[in-house]
């Protein structure tokens, strides 16, 4: 009897930090935000229950436009991260020797030692009018005057891809490492060419890793704030910026809360569609890697 | 090796060599396999047999020599264009496809149309006696079924040669015994050349028409199982294929075909020299005698022609029909002898003094390799 009590106590103690984290930092703030977002301001300091804050979003096309733009660029970033990350992961998992494997993984990890902010400033140093790339182009005579590479969508995409790359490489590498080399050889042996083997064997095998990498990267990108603001400028029109504006600039917390929920719902929807299209589920992808 | 002779051979290797750095994995191997043969390559792990197979499949390029399939050199042919299919050690079935798609994969690669794919897959499933598993997932199959699907996946493409890389290694003993017979029957049914790689001598002996014994990169002997077992050409073959008592000693007398050897412990053994070996008096040799050729006499031996020795039964190793007695001779040597243990009171018992005889025909000796 005593033994069982001790076991139960251990379980409770182990579970407590997790429960506290879920309740205090995830559940409570979201309930608070939910309640906040459903308050309609009818007069100064007078609030009523209603969906007006959400309806605002649909009434004003600019919000809808910013959200779809955010989602669109996030999808592009996710796709680019996948295209660049897949060969890198394949090389680390299957081609590199056991010693260089660790070193290569380390190289992917090193940028994470520097904060987001510093990394974004690094890009600014490279891309701004008086920056390195503009300077080199002028020096080689390809352009006659300084070129501004910052404050456009391309700069935002480049910066975001760089920021999230590791989160694509890690799940992909771990999935590909589990693949038996003989499977690829069998693919060739049975008559497949390189493309067939990639399409019919390697990619289907790596699908759980691909999907989990894409979910993580998409969520991180759509929810990022610093990189789009620094590299895209004030008018980069990222949805998180709109939320920030509502909370801080306009001091309209009700509307900001509603927008926050809309971002959550919208990105979840995109992830859900992605899972349906790839025929995967959360338990076979994110939960596994 | 002219072209007319090689046309009947499904697979032919001539002077194939492969080095990994300073290690010679395969040293100048030549052989030919006539159509429809079950050919085994038998050797201990690390002898280079897998490298040889990978060269035939095209995953490694030989440093020297030529590989011919149906009389044509395939050195310049990429793995996916060679009509040599391979059953991998761990089968390498594709877990993300069901059985049907696994088998259909190869057909789709060569652009077979849909109805034809369906017909051929069903046909091959019938032939491996698994007609209803097409829609199953790979993880739902048993070990033996996976084995047959892996073979079906290759056979559906009608290969010139099927390579099998120790595919029975992962199975438990009972299933392995059953699969041995089944593989032999499948080979007979498909009438395709099988090249089977194994380190298990019983697999090689039971299934094969011809066996090549491989040791440290080269073939020691090629022959049918009976030849290898009864007429080994080298000491390695005599020791590796089947069980044998092995003594090292010195030649005492050499007269014509028969020799008398004195072992290190001082026992005198009559034997014959192994094939194409010339052995002279005073030379260091190794003698091999198989346990089943030694006769155990419970009364004192009388024949003078045969080798005969006296010893005490030290231990009995009961293993059903393959039971053995360990007999310690006066000289201190231990001899393994096959005995029949019926479980009755007549059986040999430890401590009994027995005589051992065998005909010199069945004792083979080879010159000892120095080192």
C-alpha cells in the first residue's frame, strides 16, 4: 500500500511542472485572450459580449490581405527550407562518414548560438545600401550606384529560411538515418533510375520527417516577428506586426486578442490541410521525431 | 573463354579483383555458372563473398577482370540496367508500400502497362504460394512470407541471375530448415540461376548444385556438395565443410598413396594424401577424419589394416540422430565419434574403454601451411 502511495507521489511530483506549465503559461493566457477577444467595446469602459472583434477582421480587407500574405510567404519559406534542407540532411544522414557527420551537424547548429536579433543584423550588414553585397557589385562594376537589397519580400524570405533551416534539417536527418541503405540499393537493383528511387522510395520513406519539419518551420515562420520587421521594414505587412500594432500602438487589446486567435486558427488550418494532403497524422510525424 | 562457350553460361567471372585500400577483398576469381544452376558461395564472414556479389549486382566496380551475364560483359552497365536481381540480407522490402506495390515496383520501372502489372504480380504471388497477400502491409507478414515476397519481387522481372545474400540469416532455426527446402523448390520451379551466398555450410550443401568455397578473397574449390565433402582439395575446405577431427603431425612413412602420420601427441594415423598434394616423409601435415567414418568398437580391435586406437569415453554429446561421443585416447587427444544413442542400456557410457577404427581412405591429410 505504501509503495503504491510512493509511486503516486512520484508521478504527481514529476507531472507537476508540466501541469503548471500547461495551465499557467498555455491554458490560462489563452482563456484570458479568448475572453478578451469576445468583449465588444460599446462605449468608453463599457463592454458587451459579442463577435465584433472577429467581424472587424473580415470587414477590413487589409487584415485579410496581410494574413493571407503572411501565410503565402510562410509556405514559400517552408518549401525553400525543404528544398535546401533535404539534400543537406541526405548528405549528413547517408553520405557523410561517421566522423564528419557530427561536425556537419555542429555547423548547422552554430548559428543558433547567436540570438535572432544578431543574426538579422548580420543580414542587414550584408544587404543594406552601404552593405557588403552592394559594395562588391559596385567594385566589380556590375552596377554604377549603391543598390538596396533590404526591405523587400525576398530579403524577408532569405532571412526566414536561414533562421528556420535547422528545424527542417533535424527531423529530416533523423528520419533518413533510420533508412536502410539496402532499400535504396534494392530500388536501383529492381530497375529504378535515380529519380524513381527518390520519388518512390526515399521521399515516401522520409515523409514523416518532411511533414514534421514542414509543420515546425511553417508555425515558426508564420509566428515570427523580429526577422520580417528588421529585414522587411515597417511595411513588411507581417500578421504578427498587425497584432503588435493592436496591442501596443492602438492599445486595442480586444482586437489584438481576436487577431491572435485568428492567426492560431488559420495556421492550424493550413497544417491540417497539409497533413490531409500528405496522408500523414500528427502522431506519425511530430510526435515521432 | 571464347564466346560460343560462354553463351550457355548465365554468369561468368574472369579474373575479378577488388581492393579496398591496401586490403585485397577479392583476389583473381574466375568461375562460370551454367543456366539453371543453384550455385552457392560458401565462406566465413569477411572472406569477400559479399563484395563479389555486390560487384555482380553492380554496386561495386571490380579493379580488374570481367563479369559476363549471358555472355555479355556488364562492366559498363549500371546496376538498374543489369538483369541481375538481388535478395538482400535483411530483404529490404519497402515498408511504405503494400505487397502488391512492392512486387509491382520493378515492373512499373520498366513501364509495363497496368493490366499486365496486375496479371504478372498475381501470377508470381500464385507461384510463391501466397495468392491472397497482395493488399497486406509488409509488417503484417511473417518472416517466411517476407522471404517469399522478396524473392517474388525479383522473379517477377524474370532475371537472368538471382543473387541471394544470406537471406535466411535472420530466421529462427525451424523456419530456416523449412525455407531451405522451399528455396530449392522455388529455384527448380522458376528454373533460374540462383547465386546464393552463405557462411552456413549446411545451407550450401542442402540446396546447391554447385558450391564454391571461398576463403580470404579467393576460391579454394568449386564442386558439387558431395565432392566438397568427400574429396576436399585443401585443408581449409576439409575443415570448413562439415565437421572433422583435425590433428597436426609429421609424416612418418610415405609409401605410394598411403601415409602414416605421427600426431603431435604421439598417435599414429594412417591416411591418404589430399587431392593433388604431394607429401613426403618428414613434412608437417594436418589430418582430417570425419566423425561419421570412425567406427567405435566396444571389444578390442583385431583388424590390422585399418587405423585402430584405444581410448576411454570421456563424454557423450546427445543430439538425437547426430549424437557424438568424445573419446580420450591414451596419447591425450580427444576424438569425436558419431554414435547411435537409443536410450537403452546397450548405449555407450562415459568411462567405457573402446576401440576406434577407420579406413585410411577416409582420413585425408594436407601439408600444413606455415604460420
